[in-house]
C-alpha cells in the first residue's frame, strides 16, 4: 500500500489482546494483518454511521416518498 496514511492509535489492552488473538486464529479465516483489519472495521463503521444519518434525515418522509427517491436515483445511475 504505497499511498497509505500512517495512524497512531491507542486502544485498551483488552481490545489489543482480543484483536491479536482473532488475527492469530487460523479458524477465523485468511491470515490478515492489523492494518487490513482496522481498515475494514473503519469502513464498516463509516457505512453504519452513513446509513444512520440517512435514516435520520429521511425520518420525516413516508415510505412511498422514500421509494420514489430510490427509484429516481436508480434511474439516474443507469443512464448512459
């Protein structure tokens, strides 16, 4: 990852130990490094927060209005 940014973060010892054990566990899946794990976790959290924000911003709409907005966005995205 040549275009990677460097982060310095602090986590609790319990979190550190849990992540290290998870990454070391061969049954947990493919061998992964801490950087990949953190990047995946941050992306997932950003997605969760974005969805929560969108839901909050559309809370005043009824389901039909939301469906119409989705249909409009899909139509726009499919245009050549």
